[in-house]
C-alpha cells in the first residue's frame, strides 16, 4: 500500500514519541522567544493558556503555576451562576 502525502512532517517508519516531539517544539519555541510564553504560543498556533498547561505537564514550567491556572480559569457552571444570583 503506497500513500502519497504532502505533509510538512513525515512519520518515521519506526514511529516517534508524540510527547517528546511536543516537548521539544515547546522548548524550541520558548528558547526562540527568550521565554515569552505569548510569543511561543503564537509560534505553535495554540493559546497561551494551552502552552502553559502543556508546558507544566512536561515539567517546563512550575506545576504549581498550572494548578493555580486550573482554579483561576475554570469554567463557571450553571449551578455556580444560579447560586450567585
């Protein structure tokens, strides 16, 4: 079976660790932007929040910061809105 593709990245026959690729790209983006998370996120085509969350999961930023983000940016449920009325 032969498949022709014009993908920017070609998966090696032996496979690859997606987590390792993601971590490497984040490290490169942060290095290229001198640690500026907003600019690094823009390079990667993700939100700053997504970059911070994923970087925390990979140990690139302090996990405590990511835990605080979950609390600060959590979605408000209908019950929370109704209880606030």
